[in-house]
C-alpha cells in the first residue's frame, strides 16, 4: 500500500475545500435570494429575445403584465421597475 505524503495530503485537502465554491459559483453570480428578481422566470418565458437587456425586458414584461406571475407583478408595484440585472442571465 502506498503512503500519502504530507504534500499530497494538503493538496487533496485544498482541492476538496475549493470544490463546493466552484460548484456554486454560477448560482452566487445571480445574487442572494433577496437580490434575485421574482421576474426571472417570466423574463425567460415572455422576453427571451430581449435577454440580457434589462430595460427591454422590463418593457416586454409590462406588455405581458396580465400574464405575469403574481410575484413578478408585485415587484413592479413600488417603483415600476424590477430587481432584474443583466448578471441574472449569465
């Protein structure tokens, strides 16, 4: 049986420690749950041709207002804008 050297053991430990971060990086790029928009699904459903241009997406969503999910409609209420950001679509 071959023994693992200290250097190899440390390298394996660092690799294992870094793996979860690499796996979750795409999700983290979309921001926290509070930062993500409730309109992402509706944007893909109704406005995929406009992605990632947020002003165009918002205009498209407003044109489909009667078809939006209740959560997305509610997001427009306070300011007339969504929390959508171009980075949500990367």
